[in-house]
C-alpha cells in the first residue's frame, strides 16, 4: 500500500509510504489516501485523523515529478467519490516529519493542526521546476500566513524551516522528531476528550464560515449550535459537569 492506514481506538493514522522517494505523491498515493479518508469519514468509531510520512526525512516532497507529462491534467475517472481532509468535519492533524514540499505542504494545509519536527522544511517549490502549485497552495497559503510571506514563499519557491513556519503561524508546534507522533497522539486524545459532535460542528463552522459575511457566519453558527443542543452528548456534557465526573460521549 502506498498509504498505510491504521486504526488506534478513536484515532486513524494515515502514513504516506514511499520513503525511498521522500513520500512523493503518485496516483497510487492519491487513490489510497482517498479510500482511507472515505473509510475514516464513514467509520463512526473514528474521531480524529493524523497524517504523516514514513521514515525520518520527509512528510512528502510533493507530486511525483517522474510522472509529469506535457499538456493539461487528464481529468480523473470519477469511479469513486473524491474527498479532502478539509471536506470531512472530523479533525485532522498533520505530523510533519521532515520535508513538506509542494503537494506535501498542500496536503498538510488541508489539515486543521500542523505539528512539525525540528528538522522539517516547508515550501511550495513548484516555480523552481517551471511549474506552479496545483493542489491549493496559491489559495490556502495566503489565507494561513501574512500575504507578503505567502508571496515570498510562492514566488521564490524557497523552503522555510520549522521555527520560521511556527513564527508565521503555519505550524502549531515544533517538537524533536522523537516526540512528533506522541505529541500528535496527545493532541488527538485531547480532542477525543471533547464532545465529538461539537468538535465537528466547530470545524464545519470555521471552514464554511470563512468565506461568509459575519452575519451569515453567525447564522450558520446558530444553526449548528441548535443542532448540537438536541443531541444526547449535549445533555451528557452538562450532566457530567454537574455530577463532577468525566463525560462519556457517544457521538449521538
Ligand atoms: N518526485 C519524485 N521523486 C522525488 C521527489 C518528487 N517530488 N522528491 C524527491 N524525490 C526522489 C529523488 O529523485 C531521489 O530519488 P533517487 O534516490 O532515486 O535519486 C530521492 O527521492 C531522494 O531525493 P534527493 O533529491 O536525493 O534528496 P535530497 O536530500 O538531496 O533533496 C529535496 C531533498 C526534497 C530538497 C529534493 O528531493 C527536492 O527538491 N525534491 C523535489 C521537491 C519538489 O519540487 N516538489 C514539488 C513537486 S511539484
């Protein structure tokens, strides 16, 4: 498998598994990742996803350059539904274990939280090989970091290190490589302690609300909050608080 997909309790771990080519993304990686994401979305026992890369050198060095052909991208045969991490309301954490370049950084930017190993390097180097980002890089990066910094990274194609990525807000935390997966799991576990339906509604409100006017966003938030108020977990959270015990959420 080009993507190793493991279930650990409520957490799913997606590992891009082509370490010999720095986890470059070919058609097989895309297909395996998509299938795993669909399974994760539809499995009621899974609440948080962690995406990482095999080995110690790279999360992903982006699209597999050896597969580049001239001419427009051939439209994919849509035999199966395509889905991205920012279209699934369960949260995703990117555990960036090295290079996150091109499509690798674009994948990490579809996640909600990014944790980087100290040696990680992040960038959108496509222009350096005569190309341009095609997986959302020109659209997401300027929404995540100051516009001037996005322009610098996109126009020069130069990488930044993990500390700079932290300084500009592109990653949430930088840790030694040995602590990367344990830190990602800790954050995932912390999210799993919260009511999963509330968590998903928060993600939906943040993503769908981003391009709305404030009034429309507030309306969306009210609708989602009303939906949560009629769930079992809403009453369980309140009851557990009053009874001074840990809540037991069922995602219902
Ligand atoms: N596509 C296909 N193969 C890739 C790749 C990619 N995006 N990135 C790295 N590889 C392969 C290399 O060809 C090499 O294969 P080989 O051992 O068979 O020669 C192997 O992965 C290791 O990479 P290498 O370049 O030798 O490692 P390095 O430490 O010297 O450099 C990078 C690491 C990430 C700086 C360099 O590999 C690089 O610039 N990769 C391309 C990044 C990029 O432009 N991504 C956007 C693509 S649109």
